[in-house]
C-alpha cells in the first residue's frame, strides 16, 4: 500500500507562480507558497507508531473516485453545492435526493421540518429527518448546511449529519442513533460508500485503534478557493480521530501533534509581543486551550506557516487521497488547518472515528 508523505519547500508570498508550486491563501491572507521537493516513503509498519503519537497518516489514492458511478455521484454533489451557494433551498435538495433513493428501493426517510439557529451566523438551514429501519424509526436526525467561516470572503460550505440537541452534545451518548445519522448521510450523499464500504481502510483503522471502529458525525465539505478551516483539533470525548477523504479538487493541510505545534508556537512567540502569553512550551499549551487568543499567529502569520512547512507538516490531498488525523488520547491529538487549492470548490468527506461497530 502507498502511504507516502511529501516534503515541501516554503516560498514567501509573491505574485509569480511556478510549476509544482501551490499558493496558500485563506480569507484574504497570503501565507506564501510551497513547492514539491521530494517524496518521503513511510513504511506500513510505521503507521502504528504514527497513530499512537498523533502524527497524520496520508494514504494516497485509496478511494476509488475515478469509477464511472463514483465520478457521477461526486460531480452531482459538487454541482449541488454550487446551487446552494447561489441560494437554492437545501431542504428541497435533501427531499429530492431522499426521494431518488426511495425509488431505488432504499429504506424510507421522511423530512419532518426545517429550522435555523439565528444565533449562529454560519448556519444556513437544518433539515430534520425521520429514518425507518429494522430497529424502528430513528427521529431527531438532521442534516445541517452552514458556512465554514463567518467571513464573506470565504464561500466554503459544509453539511453535517447528526441527531438530537447540538448544544447538549447528544451525539456523544447514543451510538444507535449515531448510526442512523450515518445512514442518512449515505442516503443524501451516496459517494459516502467509497469510505464506509472500504474494507482495507476499516481493517487498517481497526488495527490502529485496537478494536472495532465506526465512522460517525459525518461532514461533507465544499472548500471554496481562498477558504478553508482554521487551526483546530477533534479530540472530543470518545473520539479517536478523524478520517478525511478527498473526493474532488485539492486541499492543502498543516497538520501535526499538539505538543509539536505548541513548541513551534513557543519558539515563534518568544520573539513577538505574544511572549508573555505563549513564549514557552507550557504557556503555549495553556494558550492553545483557547485558540482564539492565538488566532492571528495560528491562522494569519506566514512565519508560522513557513516553520510548519519546513518541518514537514504540510500535506497536499488530491482526489482519492485519505488523511487520518489521530486523537488517541484527550491530550494527544493532531491539530490541523486547511487551505482550499485550485480554481473551483472541492468535495470531501470527513468522519469522526469512534470505538464500536458499523
């Protein structure tokens, strides 16, 4: 299996572009560019050690995105996101996709209503669904469309599938309903099967996690040029990490274990006005508990980007690639941020890893 990582060389922000170089820009901030230098192979036997240390694991070309059916489904999703960005009704699209799956003999799913959290500037529309299955009806399921960032310069979208009350974190307490929400995600985005039915991927995940794994809290991303996610982690209670699959387009990632990022923050902050707050490793760790206090450094400072690229923490994902971001313990997780690459919005799926069965 190909588990190659890639080494990149950072270049300062500039107008000229060269072959093999990608520009990193997000929400109006230019971070410079990275240029491919050489491939650094990772042996399969290294993966257990990487997972245990919360180091990202890149699996190149693991998803069969080039098949006729897969390409058709992924392109249909990409076009749907374009319509949503232009103002199309999300609930109407969900109804249409569920109706199409019913016509294909899938289990019945019924839209119960639509809501919007007006206190959340990013939320656009939440569609509430009831799903019929062998164990009866699963209610309080939802698909939520939102902007990735509260910034007019970023038109990136995402759809999250879950259940219950978000603010009460119901999703952490009921694996059965979580599986129903997973099923809803597969009905609305059928390309989900490229991940959820991938036997080799599950075999690897189960080996790394030491037991059964279910992929829940599913999110479908549509990263738009000039957009992407700010630095964060996914070390939620009971969550072992994230599996991210690039379906179309390309994204660039800065990703590394929490402690290693803290050391880079401390080294850089020691020479800036942030020294009092994050100028040592211990201070940096404390500051990272409230990442908004470090927003300018984490997400808007090309100097940090350069340090991370030069230490090998940059990953470029192309269609078919999978990135595993481990969170083996609450205090040991892969922090990451995302840059949308290319000239049009991409499609990608991100699933949380939890102990359990599919």
